[in-house]
C-alpha cells in the first residue's frame, strides 16, 4: 500500500484501536468527547485521533502510522495489514 486513503472511523476502531488495546506498550483512552488519546507507556508520548468524524483523514492515518513506527509499537507492514 503506497499511499493511505481516508478510513471510516468504525473500520479504524475495529482494525487498529482494538489491536493496540491488546498491546502492553500502548494505552488507549478517551481524550474527551471528540478525541481518543493513544499513549506510549515507555516514553509518555501521545497521539490524538478524532472520533467524532465519520472518516479519518488520510494524513492523520499516515502520521499515526509514522508515530507508531517511531515509538517501536509496530512496523509499517503490521500497520498496513491491520488497516486493510
């Protein structure tokens, strides 16, 4: 998958967020009414994902993938497999 496309929030929640909740190095929590906060336990960095939108923008998906790879949560290939 060369470029990412907009992803429906339900698909993102089922594919990525449920998978990340099972990992030990990540904490997924509500960041208020409109956001979900994904926190890395090792370094305390977090990434905010909008949840009130029906679709998540392709640029947010790409930035989220880069954040996960940078914090060594998963590889790009694992992410691409889950986002399908």
